C-alpha cells in the first residue's frame, strides 16, 4: 500500500516530507511485532499511527485497545491494565480481566505512557520482555501475546534524568521510534487542513463554507499552533459557527488566535493596541515585532557610535583596522534598520541616534517613517511598472494593504 493510499484510508491530510516519513515508517514496521514509540506534541495526530500499524499488520483481526495512561488514577491503573481478583482491594466485588488479557493476540496502544507510575512501568517492562503479568491480588503468572505501541508528548530522556521514567523501559519501547511533526513544521498542510475542516463544519451546521482573504491566510500559515491539528480544527469550528460573514479577514481571524508564550520564531499573534481594549486593528496585527527590532537596532547604533566617539577610552591595542570594523558594523546595522522602515507610525523609534561628523560614515537621510514608507512604495511601483501585485510581493505586504496605503498617502499610480 502506497503512502497516498494510507492517507486516503485513514483520512490523513498533508504532503509534508516529515509527515510522509512517519507514515512510511509505520507502514514498514506494521508487518513485524516490534514495539513502537510514537513521539510528538499534543494534538499533532499521534493516535492515527497505532491504527495504521495494527490495520496493516498480521494482528489486524485481533483486538485493538487504546488506553490513555494519563487519564487513569494511579491507584487503579494496575487493575485496568492487568486485571484484579475478587476482594483484592475495596470495591473489587468480582474478578476482572485487564486490557493485556483482553487484547491477547491483538494490539494495545498506550497513550501518554510517560504518565504511568514507576511501579506500573516495572509491570509493563515484564510484559514486554517475557509476555508475563500478574493480576492485582493474585500470585498466578499469566501469559499474553500483545503488540505494544506507545505514544508520548513528553521528552522521555529528560524524564529519565528526573527519575520519572525507567531507562530500560524506554529502550524496550523505543525499538522503532516514530516522530510525528508539529503543525508549524508542516506549513504547506495548514491551509489544506483548514479548508477540509471548514467544509466538514459547513456540512455539519448547514451553512456556507468560510473563506480566508490573503492576509488571513498568511497569518494562519505563520501562526505557532501550540495545540497543533486539534487547535486548528477547534478554531475553524468556532469561526464557522460564530461569524456571520463567510469572508474572514485578518482582523477577524486574530480574534480567535490566543497569544503563544515562549514561541521562539513564531508569528506575533494577537497584538492588541493599547487604546483599543479587546478590539484588534490592522495596524496592530503584523508589525509589532518590527517595532521591537527597530528599538534594538537604535540601541545598537547608539552603542557603536559611543564607542567611536570615546576612542580615548578604548584599549591601546584597538587599531585603526578595528575602528574600520566598527564602521562596517554601523553600516550593516543601519541598512537593516532601513529595511524595517515599512511599518506603521506607532513603531517609530523614540530616539534618533546622531551620527558624529568626525567619523567617515554615510549620513542617514532625515526622513520620517511615513516619508520613507512612501518612498519605498514609489520605488517598488516604479520598478514593477505600476503592477501592484508584484510591488506588494517585493515589499512583503498584501496587495490589499498596498492599495490602502496608496490611497492613504495619495500616491500617483
């Protein structure tokens, strides 16, 4: 069975190479009895891979049981997994078979396996090594023939270091590792998934399908998606039910995207204006990160200039070559500062760093951010012979934003 056939059969949407790799490993290992450990963030779709392994393997006619280890209380998890005898603990009014006994000849999927107590981990290790287990309250050794597939969103090597997970169990489970990529590493799949969910909810609630404009699509694809596919599906459903307008713009979309703490390199999500309360304006949506960059660049330029102005305070071995290197740094920082000029007026730096005339550096033009923005737009339009779509692409903004700025600044087309 090809990867695409597997996707069709199990309803997997996407064409990212790292997703295809995970599916391919699952298909290859299905015909064996090796233990598999699936790792990936919460909501990334780990639960479909044990089903692929079970369905494509020799145990497909046997039982398939999925167990969420994190949802079972510590006091009862041994009984749930391995069974118990009558009277073995308070409330045990009759003997009960555990999942390992019921799933004999089939597959058991242990989700959130890292949440399993240490004592239960020891029992699981024995099952994996010998196929033997003992019911709670019994001394009789029972045998089972079960294929174990486990999943976790926890960094198990770190859990081992903290003494929360057995190292020998980790190596026993991790015979074949499968890594399910987070949604942010499958950017080409995000819009496809959103369209599929939107179509499903439109049919479910009997209403037209929601559609995103260009800016909203850009935000959707570059959002951090901490909750991965599950979060994307949830937000798509919210928008489908709540919004009356079926054309979703950037401002509307951002109302549904929570800010992500500690998301390095992620899109700046839900940037609220100070004076707008809970409302969002377009000027606050996309460019706050550039404001922070310009502030840092201004501070860096000031630092370099101060060093060059106070040369007498520098070490004696600070040569002319080093001074020239500082000039080069200033020029590169200044160039980067200019490249961030296409931002809204609120991002204007509070302090302009003067350039000392005593040093041989190019003097920066004294232009306001608005003037510089107009100049950049004019140059882009001129370079692209008035074609707004090409000019917007070069400037890194949407055609809609460019059209608004042309009207706002009364730029001749």
